[in-house]
């Protein structure tokens, strides 16, 4: 007997078709050109808002000690990520924490050159496959890791909003995000359902609720740690600011950068910092610009550390192996 298809499923199928067409266009050469032009347009708009004379005068007391602290925290952040993935994959293969840490650092290097973090995730899946985690299982774990990480961001964003006065539409948006992610988290991992729109990866993880709880706890800690790094970078520039705006705004900015209309979220990230930290929180546009620059320091800094690890693993160890065998 053929299963009846309800209106909701029909709408979902139509939405999937349109999403597939949109994805196909954005991944084409024409789509890349459109994203490039869109990115350049947004960045131009961003730079026209900045008074570079005020920007340089804003940095009155550059503190190298905070830069060193931020670098150490960048490495530790990848260790926390590796720990989370180790907990998720332990039932498949026992992989050392150091190995997964190197995977994350190397992937962060490739993320600088690839148009999005998806490329780095794919690289991690291939590297995990060499450690005994099959590609399909690895992809399942990465998808779950991403979703739980977003939910952790939503938790922190809502918690931070309780300690900061916000315009009603921002407060409503934060509440909406928290509610949507909470319902989605419960529906996907705890409700007994076989809905066709839920990825198979999430359905398989339903059976391992003890892992889900651990990963959620680690994800909340990881996201807070990532936010703290951005706060440390602000202190590095000598900016007198509370950490609360970072807890509220960084998750919102990260969500905005996921819009697939620019290359790697560029442009959206900068305008997000200007809007939330300047228009909403009341700091100057130049301070918001410096915070955006701090975000890039985090990305590039982690990538450089990853490049060092990749060079050591691929070149130095290769030379040592050749010398040993010859």
C-alpha cells in the first residue's frame, strides 16, 4: 500500500528541489562569479563606513601579552574540538586525541583557501577514514557535530541576552533562535520519528543519547571558549568592553555568515560586527571594525598553526623516513 503524502511533505519536497537548484547554481562558475561580486560589494560598503584615521587612533595600547594568550587559546580550542570528535567516534574507533587535534589544525589551514568550512570538514572525514572511521560514519559525525555546535551557540546567545538590554526585535530573534534550535534538537535526537527530511546521520545518532549529552556539554564549553578568544583579541587592541556582547552577538554573526551568498562569509561577517556592536551595542564603527579584524586574526592565526603542523607531518617526517630507510 502506497503511503499517503501530506501537504507538509509536499512542501518539503518542493523546498528541497528549489534548494538543490540554488545549490547547483551557487556551485557553478556563474554562481562563483555572483558570490565574488556580492562579496566585493559588501566589503566595499563596509570599508566606506570606516574612518581609517580614527581606526588607527583607536588602538592606543596594543598588548602583546594578550596576543600570546590568544595564540595559546587558538591551539587549545582545537584540542577541545578534537576531544569532542574523539567522544563522538569512540564507539567506532579509538583514535588518540593528538591525532584528531592535528586533523583540526590542518583542516583550519585549508579553510583559509577553500570557500567555506565545508572543505575543511571533508578533509577531516578523509583523514579520519585513515584512522579507522569509515567515510560515511565520519560524515555522519561531522554533521551531528555541526548541528549540536549550533545548538550550543543558541544556548549561549540566549543566556547572554538575559544580562544585556537589547532592542525588542533582537531579543525576539534571539528567543526565536533558541526555541527553534531547542525544538529541532529534541525532535531530531529524542522524538521517535522516521520523518524523511531528517538526515540518516542524525537518526543513527539517536541510539547514543549518552554521547549526545557529552557532546552537547563539550560544545557549550567549546563555543564559550571560542567567544572568549575574540574577547581576548579585543583586549589586545586595548578596547574596553564587556564579554557579554560577544556571547550574544558572535553566535548571531556566525549564523549570518552561513548565508551562501558570499565567499566564506566575507562581507556578512564585517557588516554583522558593525551592525551589532555599533548600531545595537553603541560602540564606534571603528571599534566594531577592529573586532572584525580580530575575527580574521583568529582564522588566519589558526590556519598558520595548521600550516606548521601540515609542513611537519608532510615534509619533515617524510624526510626523516627517507633518511632512515636510505
